[in-house]
């Protein structure tokens, strides 16, 4: 399973969430960014999408309908197009199926462990985004051809996955020695433009921690996927 699958479904949220900041810090130091990077319009043929009411996947007894597949397929194709990575549509299809499996298994495991997103948590986050950057949200919905309800699904999964990561991988730590080692490797590649270690130490440490968590998460979910009963009908 590709590591980027853990972040693909929330990539389109970044422009809004980054501009707004965390809901735990209600003060916005900079003016919220209303603009989401302009994307070329992506078209979808009827052959690419599934009938909305058809069951396209059954994952450990949970039925996934065409409506959900189409939502994530559109996101995947738009992102690939924006990154100039759009090639074979069969690859987009398979990436979408893989993503649905990944998200569903994570969500099921979270439920088994009592990890959930309360309505209060969700409403607070969504209200903050909408109040602080309504223009950015509208631009996002338009460019990704999403409804507000579809955005809410993305956001709810985003919150859940973060809570899951915090619960399961809170003990991940990166040592200063690891940071220095990676810094030295980067320095060998680009010694002229690389800032002093003290200036980027904390950012580099955070990036290494995110990378380590992403690898552990992917490995963990892949193990669960191998043990899951999955039927594909698409």
C-alpha cells in the first residue's frame, strides 16, 4: 500500500485548514487565505464512475457504494492532474479502491478501539473552518467539485485519523542524533542553500516524526488488510 494513501483523502483540506490554523488556537495571526491554488477543470466520463447505488466493495461486511467510490475517484483524479501525474485511468481506479480499503479498515479498527469523533468535536472544527475562511472553503468545494456534505466526510475522517494516530503512535520519538544524521546527509547534497541546523532543527524533527508515524501506520493498516475479507465488484 502506498504511503501517500494515508493523506490523499485529506490533501484537499490542507489549503483551508492551514490557512485557518488549529481550532485549539482561535487567534488567526495572519489574514485567512481565501484563495485555493487554481486548478484546471477535470472532466469525468460516465464510464469512469460507478452507479451511485451499486455496491462496489464489501470490506469485512461493510458495503461501500458507488457514491463513495465516485467521491474519492474524483478527488484522486483531480489531485493527480494538479500534480501532473495523471496517466492511465486504471491506475486512478486502483488507487481509489486501495484508498477506500485503507480508510475503511482504519475506521473499523478505530471503532473497535473506542476511538471516535463526537458531534461536538466535529461541529467545532467545521464551524471554525467555515467562519474563519468561508471563501477558501467555497473555492475548495468548487475546484474539487465537492458538495459541503462530501467535504464534511473528508473532514470527519481527517479528525478521526489524527485521533487514531495520537492514540496508537503517541510514543514515537525522534532523537537529536537522528535529526543531526539526516541534516548531515542533506548537507552533503546541498551545503550552500541549507540553513544552519539550529534554525531548522525543530521543523526537521517534526518532519522525521511524521514520516516515522506514517510508515508505522501504513505497516499496521496493511497487516489488518491482509487479514480482512474484501470483495471488489468494480
